[in-house]
C-alpha cells in the first residue's frame, strides 16, 4: 500500500545545512545563506538551534558539525535509507553544475519520473537515478550503462561510494550546491518513504 510521507521544509533545510557542514567543513553565515537561498537571519537562527542541541560547533569564522552532529545526521539519513552522501562534478551533465549523490540501499522499485520530478521541485536543475546491477551503474529502466553516457561521473561515483548490488544512487545537480542538496534530499526521502 502506498503511503505519502510529509517532512517539514524547515527540517529539510536543517538536514541540508548539516550536509553542507559534512561536505565542506566550517562555513560562515554568508556562505550558508548563499548556498541555501535563505536570509542571514534565518541562517543565524538555524545555526543557533543546532548549536543549542550540541550538533554544531560555532567559532569565530563559522560553524562546523560536531561529533554529536555527525551521529545525529547519520541517524536522520539512515531513516531514509541514505547510506552516504557525496559531492560530484556534474559538468558532463550540466555546465557549471555540481552534483550531490545520495547512496540509498534496500529500496523497492521506484517510480523514476516522480522521484526525478521531486528533485526538480526541490530546487535541483535535474537528477539522475542510477541502479547498481551486476557491479555496474545503470540508468533505468533501459537507458543502459552510465559509463556510456558520462564516463567521468561513473568513475567518480565508483571511487567515492562503496556500492553494493541493488543500491540506488540519486544524483541531483544544479549550479548552486544547496539547491542540488535540497532537491536530492527531497527525492531521496520520496524514494525511501512513499512506497512503504
């Protein structure tokens, strides 16, 4: 039976901020505001909230994820079957774009168009949904091997993710890394929750 899952946009932004810290280390408010397309006041409030929970260490020069924050982020991501997150060069797909890959495990069959559209609604310019089959990266349902279309991206994914048979990778891309993160995160949440 299909079930719709709702998560608040504030929670999505908070997880996206934690992913930014994970990927880039220490970041200042201006950088975060630019990445997430939010005002500095909202950014300051988010950082203060995370800091009060002990999830972010704030120093002169910005904030960074604490050890407790890393554990918290991993717990949140695992609820959506997200094993790992990494940043990728998406120039082969989209000039001047960065890609964010979400490695998901144990997903049921996906409605590919819905998942891709969710990434775009979330702010990404587009998304690739990639399945691991016989040790190779495939573009379902029948587009073939990712390496035939984007060889550099395929090599980068293989080098940066510990992939297993049946894994799914949602790679969202955009000129703005924050838009790619939010779009990819929303698509991953949809992929992991709406078919339970």
